[in-house]
């Protein structure tokens, strides 16, 4: 979708539609007031009749409004401004985009950045609008005949020319996040027979060709064996699809500068292995690589923005299947770190591939490591579909991630990583078990990973509840690309602040 920001003369603008805001209690935005004046109170008359209230989701399409050259005006309700949040603002813009598409409107001037909102600056409103428009424009049509959305071009109106520099940066960030997030959604939505570990590796190599500051290395099974990644390889034993270990290095900072490392779980299909899952909704286990997709999408965004830092993405990728050669419950495997693991449940496989990736990340001497994984159903039960679960061995890092999530609206919620839970991982036959029982499943999974991060400034994001939608809206969300991007931008100083 083509999105730009301009200062527009609303009176003379020739456009299929101008979108303006109406707040709660029929309060008009600055642009809506201007149109009302030009039209001799046309909008005010409609408000007095009660044709629109201003609640979120309340919209009214007007045709041939007096005093304008625009064909239509869309009044969009945005609710109570003092209760506006990132999510509500995004919902408002998403509603607008859907309405314009249904009306077969191909382009519009969207004047929604002249609202006075306490927690959202003008430039942040523009960034969120850009992201929302890009997200609503997304269609996964690679494998089906699907009509494209009609609404393809948006001009975001900015009344104050003095704010144009930040507004243009906001659009640039919003577009870059949109590209990265939709990249993650495409990868997540592909079925497991197409999006295999080999496919992910090929995609990463394609990004290498697209961006000159990106270098991609792919390790095969023999190379992983030489490194002693016995934990990771134990997961792929039951699959005819070979595992891949993907390393993407972005060098936007100084050569000797320590990088930030992102690790993404890349289980391209998770049957559960010998501990096989129930059949209901098992098709959704193609989404078990959404951690990998989110990390790869973030790397696309980082390259689009040309961030002046070094970032490494590590994607351990496998398929978890129940073959005769598959790892069995009770087997003991040796990780790259040398620690042994009793595999009590082969469906707790994500941590088995992540632990070797975390050990591998030490070679980069990173400033911080963030792993991203659809790791536990327990996180869905605990937090639902709104925040990602966050656990960390460094409170400062946790605070930075939480703040980044609040800033961009892609939120996380911290859970405890106390030593009290470590006892649940005790094993009679190995250094640890790979599961800790029914209680506190998200926490014990992170406790397992923490045993491989003692040398690292590390945080873990459990995205099991936020990575995809189920049911009729089934599809990948592309989270946490906005959160990871915000965190990395903030490491660059104030130059990416909007």
C-alpha cells in the first residue's frame, strides 16, 4: 500500500474521499470543523439529527458535501479522546480502511492526526495509522485466487507543517514495520509442506541478496553435529526434512560494536513427536515457527530502516514428527553447552532447539539476547491473546522491553523467574528434565532456558497467545515485530523517536 504524509488544502483537494474524525459527544476534529465551516454547517446538522454519535466503530459516508471538490467525506467515530489507547486508535484506522475498501475507494486523504490525545503525539498517531493501514491491506493470496483490497493509496493529512519532519519519519517507520510484519505473516501463514526448515533458509538467503548490510549463514545437520547441538538435533530425528540453523548478521553499526541478538523458534510443524498432540486444530501447529517468522520479519524492518547498530538473528529450524527414529520420552540428550537433558515430553521441543541456539549466541558476545517463541500453552491460559509473556535474568533489560511495548502498543507482561521454580526441572537421570509439571508451565520453560543463559543478558518472549488468530480469522499476526523494532530503535538514541 502506498502511504505518504502531506499538508493538504482540504477545500480544493480532488479525491475520492476525505476521512475526518468525530469524537464522543459529537465533537469534531480540526479538519472536520473546517469542512463543516466550508459546507455551511452541513456536518453539524447531521450531528444534531443524531446520524453519528462519535463512538468507536460509528461511521457515516457523505456524498457531494457542499464547498468541497472531494467526492465523499467519511466521518469516523473515535470515542472518548481521554480514553484513547494505541489499540483503540489502531482499531479506528482499521475500521476506516475496511470501510473504504468495501466502498471500492482506491485512494483517500485521511485526516486523523489532528486529534489532541494525551498519550499519543501527532507523529505517533501517523505512525500507528501507517502500521494499521499496512496491516489491513494484507492479504495472504499466494496459494489461492483472492481479490485484492480496493483501498491502495492513503495521504495522511498533517495540518502543522512544522511537524512534517517527524511525521515523515513516522511514516517511514510505520511502512518499514508494515513490511517486516507482513513478511512474518506470510511465513507464518504458509503450510508446513511448503514452509519447511529448508524454505526458511532459502528465504533468509534471499534477504541476504536484497540488503547489502546483511550476511546470512546456513548450518546443515553435519555442521550442527560437529558443534554438539544434540538437544536441537534430537527434535528433528523423526522428520524426513533436514534441520537448518540460520544465522543472519546485520552490520549497521561500527565493526567492533557488540550486536543485539534475536533468537526465533523455528518449528515449521509441531506434531508433538511421540508425545503426539490431539487432532483438533493441529493444523495450527504450522504457526509454531512464528518466533522465527517474527525475528526474520524484524531483520527485514531493521534493514529497511538502516538502523545504525549491529543485530544478529538466529533461527534454529526443525520439524517435529513421530517417526520410528524419533526421540522417545525418557531419552537423554546432550546439549551444545554439555548439559544433559531428560526428554520427558517430546512436545516440549521448542526449548530443546532454543537452548542450543542460546549457547551458540555466546560467540557474538552480545549486548543482549532476546529469544522469541510460541513456547507454552500455559502462557495462553495466563495472559490470553493480548500481551506476550516476558521473563528475563536482567531487570533492566526487562524494563526496556516493557517500555518499548508500551510505546508502540505491542505489549508484553513480565512473569517471575525465581529460583523457587527450578526444582520442578530436577531429573534422576540427567542434569535436568525438559518439563516441570502442570504448575507454572510458562515459568518453568523459561527456567529451563535460563540454565543456558548464565553468561548472557537475556530475555524470553513467549508469544504463544499473540502469534496468530484462530477460528474464522485464522492467520498469523506478525507480532512481535513492532515490539522488537521499537526496542532496537531505542538502542539507537533519540533519532527514531516519534
